[in-house]
C-alpha cells in the first residue's frame, strides 16, 4: 500500500511539473529551500531510525526473536520516526519542486497508507509485547511530537 501511494505521488509530481509552463521554481525561493531542508531532515531521520532499530528493522510487520521495545535515539519521542522521515522526504521533494499536487498527494495518499501500516504494526506490538509497549505508547507520539 505504501509503495503504491509513493508511486502515485511521485507520478503526480512528475506530471504536474512537466505540464506547467515553468518547469522549476526559482532555486532561491523559500519554498524550494524549505523543501530541500525538509527532505534532507526526513532522509536523515529515517536513516537514524533504521540504524537505531538494528536487527529489529524489517520491511514487513513481524517481530524478531527476543524482540523488545526500542526507546533510544529518535524512538525516545516517536514510535514511528522512520515513517515520519519518509513523509518529510516526500513532502520536502514536492515543496522543492513547487508541486502543490505533490503536497496534496502526500496528505491524501501517503499519510493514510502510513497510518494504516501504523495501526497494523501497533496491534502486533501490543499483542506480542503487551504492557511494555502500552507504557511506551503512553509516553511517546506516533509521528509528530506534541501533535500526533
């Protein structure tokens, strides 16, 4: 689901950029600079999150042998920092390219895909890790500190 949403989002951005008169916004635009900074932040956050998980990182929802709650690195504040990083990367790329279509598609396609994945993942973590994960949920945010 995430792959399909990402593909559709990138396709939408490519079509939007290719069909407008001016292919790219001014490179010194605040939107471009903000988008680049957001995308770089997202990439760095995702890499940090994946490295922090180490052997517990998987592309599918499954718990490893002797799985435990990871609450170090970016997981001190966020339960899903790799997803936050991915969303920031896609959002930043759309902003840097000046694609309002891309921004809308990130919100309408990518965010729901990640929210679905989060619900599946959190059900599995609660089932396997029980009260340890419930305590972790009570003190952390899903995707954005102080918001959600």
